[in-house]
């Protein structure tokens, strides 16, 4: 589930609460179901945002050059981890 799923749940819940006026004979309360879907959508949206901001980013850099003294090829690799400090 992601940000789009959260937004979809909020929209479907809002449609059930504010746009539909259907009498189900007292068996199903569409307003309550709509509010539950909107609440679940907000929770999914916020969790997705938190997980997206905590996503780990790694940069890899490779440099190749020739050592002037020996004529050998030198390869240097470095990794940079942009993980936030917790």
C-alpha cells in the first residue's frame, strides 16, 4: 500500500459519507463505513510518508586512473550511505 492507496481509501470513504444517500433498511450504516475508510486512508497515507522519508539512499562512485610512477591502472571505489542518524 502506498500514498495512492491511502488517497483512494479517503476518496471512497468520502463518497460513502457525503455523496450517497441510500437506505439499506438499517442493516448497514454506510456513513460509519465511510468514516472508517477515511480514517484507514489517513493512517495508510501517513505511514507511507514516514516510510518514504526513511528510505535508505546509497551512492556508489568509481574512479579509475593510471599511476604515473608505475604505469598501473588504479581503481578507487567509495560508497556513501545517506541513512539518517537515529
